[in-house]
C-alpha cells in the first residue's frame, strides 16, 4: 500500500550475473544510499530473491521506500511482473519476481529488461535527459538497446520490443543466437570485434589513441557499419538523440564520426533533422538508475489508482 507520508524514495535494483546493485533514489534523482551485494551462486530464483530482500532491508534501515524497480538480464512480460528468462542466471523461466518481492517487502514492484532500464536511466539523469524521443544502443558482449518515445519506455505488444541489436544487416552474415543471421550484434559486439581483429576493443582503442593506422581504419569501418544499422532505426523512429553506451563506447571518438557520416549519406535530412549522437554518461550505474525511475513511475500510478474519485 502506498503511504503518501513515506513518499520519499524509490529503490532501483540492477540484477546481474555476479552482482546486484541497489540504490535508494529521491524523486529528483538524488541517490540517497547505494549498496552492492554478490549474486548468489548458483543464481537460482529463490536464492536471488532472498539476497535482494535482505539488501532492501538494509536500505530501508536508512529511510523509507515507496516502490521497487528491478532490471533483469533478459525479457520481462509486458506488464512488468514476470521475468521470462534471465541470461546467466540458473533456472530463470517465467519467474513471478514482482509478485514475490511484493509479498516479501510489502512494496509495489515492477520489472524491466536491464537494457530498457539503462535507457530510462540515461533519459532521466544521463546523456538523454534533454530529449523526449531517443534510442539507447549498448555495444558490449551483445548489442542491446532501449527506445524512449515521448518520454516513455516503449516495450511493444508483448514487452519484447527494443532488441535493436538483432536487426538484419546481411542475410548471409554470421549466425546469431536469436536465429537471425548477419544481425547488427554480429558486427558490432565485443565478440564480433575479436573475431574480426583478434584483439579486444580496449586494446584497439589504446592503439588508436597512439595513432596506429590499422586501428584507426578498423574504427572507421566499424563506425560505417554501425551507421548503416542506425540508419534503419532512424527511419523508423526519427529520434532526437541516439545515446551509445556499453564497453565499446570507450572508443566512441574513433567511430562516431564515421557513423555520423554514414547516417548523413543514407538518411533523408527530414528524418534526421537535429539528430545528436551522444556517448552514455551513467556507465554501469545506468540500469540501477533506470530501475529507480521505473519504480517512481509505478508509485505515481499506484497513488493515482488509490486517489478518491
């Protein structure tokens, strides 16, 4: 039950394979307390639930909370109640995590994919805070993303929208775990970079900073490929900004100019008017921040539902 007198903070939770990050946030986005705990191993649902509940209790000892938001490493259902699958966690199939958390804590809870939470975080407090329509693209172990339309997270009919890394670039390209072939992920992820060069992105970034011609040319090619993928998204969504995050974004200075040039060549000016390409600002805190924003949105809806008519 929402108590207006306790309307002081919401808790954002980023559930990862090795760590669970939690933060207690004010409505304005101030992080009042933060806590990181190890993810139990094996990370079966019941053990993870106990770890989260214990961590929530520690945060609440410092002050009250009004709602919980949780980012999970995999898709949730459209209502934000069920973790359909959680990548790198054991035995996570259709886990009613929101129901479990509500029963254990007495606080309303909502779930979202971790990339969606990162998008919400960047839209709230990060690089996207000045825009109502934006895309977050995370370039890391995989390529993920989030879509913010008119200030709201877009999740689609079944809650699975925003898998931006799975769009097709080449029908005859490398196979993808999704069943697709030649997806953006197969050209722009860390694994794709390693396959193409035999090197890690961080090493290639250091080489580029030292002026290595081979590394600089690789990043230009990478940017052109990324620009092709982004062009497809721009035509569909016409965002005000594209925020680029994930580990590969550390080398953004070397590939964003080529991506921008590719976009300018491929996309009509009317579809990219004023478009900005920005590097994400919140780093690995984005998921926790976005989960807190999700919790605040839930709290506001719940108070509205309870208000007298």
